[in-house]
C-alpha cells in the first residue's frame, strides 16, 4: 500500500489546503498563528542553547543547530497551526482560482501578525521569565540578534543578501511542508521535515518567523549586564540592536525573500509542472 502522495496529488493537496486556510474564521487563524510563532520560537531558543560554546567545529555545530531547529516545523505542521512562511504557497491557489487575492492577503495579515506576537511573547517569557539567558546563553542571544541587524542588508558587500537568504530558506521550508503533506504516517512526516530544515539552518539562510524570536530575544537579553559582558560586544555598539533595526535591518528583506522562495520557487513551480483543477497541465 502506497504511503505517500505523488507530485500531482501533492500539488492538489497544496491547492485544497489554500482554500481550507481561507475558510478559517479570523479568531481561529489568529490563535493558530500565535501557536506557530511560539513553536518556531521554541526551536529558535533550543538552537541558541546549542550554538553556545566553542566554535572550533563550526560545521558540526551548524549541523546540530539545524537538527534541533527542525523540531519547530514539526510542531507547527503535525499538531496543526498557521505559519506564514508556509502560507506563501497560497499564491498557487490564487493562480488556480481556488481562492481570491483578497482572501489570501487577509490570511497573510492575520497569520503574519499572529506569528510575530507569538514569537515575541515567547522570547519575553524565555529571556525575562526563566533566568536562563542572563549570562552565557544570553550573550549568545545578543550576538545572534546583533549579527542579524548590524550587517547591512543593502550595502555594497551585502546587496540583497538577506532577500536571497530568505528566498533560499523558504524554498527548503516549503519543500519540507510539501513532503510532510505527502507522507501518510508520522515517521514519514518527521523525516520529510528534518532534512530540508536542517539544510536551511546549517546553510545560514534566513527565516522571517525564526527571526521574530531571535532578534527580540537579543533585545531583551541586552538588559542583563552579565550577558552583555559575556558577549564581548561594546555596550555602545548595541544601540543598533532595537525594534526599528529588527525590521529595517532584517525582517522586511527576509520576509520578501521568504515570499519569493515559497510562492514562486515552490508553489508556482509545482502548479506549472503538475497543474491544478483549473490548469490541466500534467507531466507524463
């Protein structure tokens, strides 16, 4: 008995999912988005803990960070939630006339906002509530956030860097979601999620919802003198790390890249290759 969907069946499932998402009541979509933001935040926190320490084996550390981060998407996909980066694939639903552009944009607005609030609230709970990040781990949170906001997005050396990091990231994330959608058992879903997510994190790509945790965690952690001292960064230089730079220095460019990666490189490509109800073009 076959335990997975074929690519044309996977494409049809993607289109049906887009319609189902648009049918969700706003309150339910928002709560599910809050949960997804928190789920990705849990994974980002764990990645922060794993990243702390010696960087002698950078490649191994990147692999381990990616490995533990993959459980965030497992939480978001398997129990069910609304994650904006995955919902970028709803573009195919508009192209196949399953949903309207207005319905898609309404979903995106609700889900993106919910993801942001859920991730920031988790960062606040972890950093301010647990006491786990007032020293060495807080220093790691600060360094991660500082690196994500201090590096110029549109500078000469890094022109459009975060856009393309976001594109490549969500290309892999949405493939992970489709593979999980294709699998008909829990083991297949876990394996389907693990490898693409491990690959995007280990490769250094950028996920907008993950950064909704990483950057606020660093902002909150810089209120701890011990964490700032352990980071090795000059306190004055941390003035660049704030809510404004979170968006202008990272989130906006990464979000646009995520949109292109999931919406164009995955959803539209799958629709073109395998067709839909209103586009009968199947690969033989």
